[in-house]
C-alpha cells in the first residue's frame, strides 16, 4: 500500500500482515488514549509496529506479565532491549516472571521505597532470571539489619550504592526507625563470611548515612575483593585517615579526579524537582567510567545533559564532602606475612625475655612507657 508522508514529503510503501495473538493487545491503554496516527506523524515515515512499540516502551510501567506473554517473543525481545538498561527493578521483574530477560550481561537494578521486606526482593533477584545482576542501587527509608544482610544471596554482586531516602512531607513518617549504620555493614559482613559469598564485591558507595563511622573500615576488611569505598554525607570524619590506614585503607585523590571528570567532559547531570544536581548520578557515572577503563581503553559515558545550565553551587559544595578510600593491598600482604611468621616461629623466639621490643618497652626512667612513646624514642 502506497502512502504519502506530509511531514517529510516522501512516498512510502506499507505492508500490513495479520498476526495471530492469544489475547487482544491493549494498544489504547499503552498509548493512553493517543492515536497512533498522530504519534506516527511526528516521526515521519515509520511502520505501524514501530510506532506502537515506541509507545509501549514509553508506557512500559503499565504492562503486566500476562500482556507480555500474549506478545510474540520477537516483539518482547525488542521491548526488553529498549528498557533493560533504563527501567527499575519492578519493570524487570515483570519480564522475568513472563520468562524473558535471562541474559548474562550485567545491568543496574534500582530498588526504590520498599513496599515489602528487603529480603523478599532478593529472593526474586536470586532467581535464574536475575543471575546476571552485578550492580545494585538501594534506596531505603526504613529497614533492619536482618533485611540488609540478605544481600549475601547476590553471588555476582560487584557494585553496591546505598543512600538514605528522606521522608517526604505528608508521608506520615517522621524519622527512620532503623537507620543505616555500621551495624548494617557488620550484619552483611558476618553473613557473607559465614556463607562464603560476595567474593566479587568490589565497590561500595554510601550516601547520606550519618550512622556509618570509622568503624566501617575494620568491618569491610572481611570482603576479600573490596577495593573501592566512597562515602558522602556520613559520619566518617575527613581527618581520620589514620583510622583508615590502621585497617589497610588509604585516602586517595579521587576527589580531584571527580572535578577533572566533570570539567573534561563538560557534563551537566540530571536535576531533581528542586533544581539540585544529583550527586548519586555523578558518582555512578564516575564508577562506571572507571570500571569500563579496566576492560577497554575508551570509556563509555551515559549522562543526561541539561543545556543552558551553569555550574550548580550545590554540586561544588557536595563534591567537597566526597571521601574515597582504596584498599592498600601491600598493607594486607605484609600483615599476612607477619601473621604467617608468628605461626611458624619457634616458641623460644616468641619468649618475651628474648624479644628486643619487649625489653625496650619495660622501664624508662622508672616508668613504664607505651608503644607510641617507645617509637618516638627510636
């Protein structure tokens, strides 16, 4: 059938083929009352199927598993490829329950305000359809340590971002009864160590959690592969680098690298309804860039650009709060060698009477001195 497209001035041919479905497709529901012809005219010469699929992708949150099962697999695959890197955990769950989306490539899952216990989400995410999950961003308003340690079921998890969602006006919630803190990390660490899981866990970003303090450095040492720890708006003091170093963590120059990262690409990041830059998007983009550079020479950046916006002063202020720590593997290797030496040493060598360090610590000017004072005198 020959047709004329008024917007482009071109003549095109359209072939309409009848395709049997198990159930009628809710096109009007997907298009929310808009006529496909009107939507199609804005895109020029295009097929009816592509126009319908484009509207279906725009309204994918209204689709249920039964509707997806009624579609031919080829159409569902087109929709899945269009939304798998964009949509939330809830949308992905619909595809998994419909029998699609079981791929081996990593994706970024976002879980918003919880409508049920956190462990229920992870029970779904450990199913075969979510075996590819590598990145997780967790926005929580209220949860317990018991819920958080259920993260250990995600065997392939490599990158975790946790941020506390502030109660909104009119929500009826005045405060968070179970704030995210060091105890949450300790619960996850203990469970993972007991089960031997989270062996691929490499990066942790915590945003706006005042209950996370310097104790977290010792807790996180139990994760064998963790080497990147970024905290923003937490209880970790910027001048407490000695505490981090005592557990084998070192403060890096990542803060300046964040600034260069923004200036180099001249990025304008996503803004929320209040007009403030989203620091989580900046950190997420930076971590994705670092991870891509580990596997290839060129980094792929996908950041939303808002033209005409100047540098946001709130962004500059928040960037100054970023504290990034990396694992000092030389420290852990040296500590491991010392531990092995002590286990293998004969009992005579460990005798305090033969230990020169113990002799130096005994008495100085009639007073017992501490370890730090002893080092000052060397």
